[in-house]
């Protein structure tokens, strides 16, 4: 058995720390490669530490806070969250698995929770499915409560007074529905932070109206990652908040979001050309995202630059917003819009089969296999009405 390093070299840690400089590379995090070959993003100690300090000041963290970690630490979003927890001396628990997250939330009862939007969508889908499976009356009560939550949150968002009748409805809905949604997270939550993808406006309004504070932020691996974020005292639906301290944002002529600041990467590992192409002539990082900044300084992401496509008629279409509207349907699990060089766009939909099973049971439809669901005229009609109601919004489903 070898002798422990701390015994043979008791000052090794101090020596290694003393030899480091802020601009030394701290980590390589590879991008997902969804738009090409994966690239190793070189992040320095200065990149990471500056981002942790500047991003965390938007929130109030304390040593008594508790968090449940559910995302992999290879994800820069979770990595930064972990650095924040360490900096503030918070207690951190790790989820046993994705399947056990609901059980772990009740055990840990976190005060702070970080997750990608799909986690919050899944929570809502599970709550809705449970209500649907409990019978038609419970499903109607759940849908009524959700409408109340959205109306309540929308008025608060617009800083408009809450009518007495709505306040009364909200009080009832809180007791029979919203309290159960909060209990899913352990009942002790102060706020949630989400990023990594777009949070549907509907999910934001539902959670906010149900008394769960949820903040959306924006960033990339190349920016360490946080560029902007909402915070509990300044939230605007449909945006990713204002840029954090020391981060500058500008919109290029073609709508692309460009960024400068201490969190911007040192470059891509062994990819000089890719690094050069990632920056403008004056040194700003090209995010590849299209967006706008409103009069209050809030950043809104509208699409990915490379995902824009043009129909055969010459019309440019930004698919992200349309996809977000369609996936808001409880019967849709995933959706992607296609149509490049075609006469018109089309949506490829992955159904939510659990919801379809409950729908078929309520409607008395004898459907058993996924193939039968995808060809049944009643189900096809359901999806036509769902897509119309969530995009054109001309009639109820």
C-alpha cells in the first residue's frame, strides 16, 4: 500500500494552487455537437470564477440553503451551480437517478432547485396526467385551476390589480391544486433557476401562478455559461432577463446576439479556425442565437441562426417559436418543424402516449398500440384541433 500524498507531500495542494494563474485553463467542456463536430471549449479559472460571482449576485443564497443536484456535472450549467453552492456554503444532495427525482425532492426538501425546462414540463405533465386518471371531474378542476394560475400570473406580470373574484378563485385553487404542485418539490422551495433551452411561457405562468418562483436565464458553454438571467425581484415572461454584471450584449445587423466579457472562453481546443470564426473582427463572441433587447434591457431569444429555413416560395421561417407553441399541448411530447425548400412547413410530432391513453379511455376509444393511435381518425382530428388552438388560437379544443 502506498503512503498517502498528504503525508509524503503535505504542502502539495498549496504548491499547485500557488503555481496557477487566473488565465490558466481550468477545464475543457465539449459542446454537444448538434451543429457539427464537438468542440472542446477552453475555460480559464478567471472565466469560471467571474461568472460565478457575477451571476450569483442576482439571487440571495445563504449557508442554510439546500439544493438537489439533478443535472450531470459535465453540463456547464450544473457545474456553475455547484461552484455557487460551494461559495455560499450550501448543502447539496445528489439525485439517485432521474426516475427517483420525485422521491428525492420529498426527502431533501430543497430551497433552491436548478433544472432544464424539460424537468418542469415533466412535473406539470405528471400532475396533469394524475388528475386526468383520477376522473373527469378532477381533470376539469385541474384545468380550471391552471387557467386561474395563468390569469393570476399574467396580471401580476403586467402589474395590474387582481380582481376580487380572481383572488377568491386563486385561494380555492391554491388549496386543492397548487399546494400539491409545491409539495412535489418538497414544499420548502424559495425559487427555481432554469436554462439550457427555452422555457415555454405557459409553463412559466403556471408555476408562477401556483406560487413557485421560476427564473429563466441564458448562456452557452463558451460564455462560462451565464450571459443573462431573470431574478426574483425583476422577472419578465418570455425573456431570459438582463445581462449579468460585466457582460455586454449587442445585436448584430442580422439579429445575432454577440457577447463580450470576462466569461468568454479562451477558444476551442486545437481548433484555431473554429475559434477565429466564433468571434467578430472586434473581438465579440458570436452566440449563433437570434434575439432582441427590449426598452427595459431584457434579452429575448427568438431562434437559432442556423435553424432558420426558407420555403420554396422564398419565405424565411424561424421554427423555435412555432415548436414552442405546439409542444405546449399536453398531447405533444416532442416536435420539430421542417420545410426547407418545400412549399410549406410541416411539424413532425412525437405524441404523449400516456395522455392519449387517458383521452382514449375517457372517450371510450378501443386503441391499444402506438400505430393505432397515429392512424385513428379521432386522434388525428384531436391533433389538428390541438395544433390550431395552440398556433392560430381561433377556437377551443
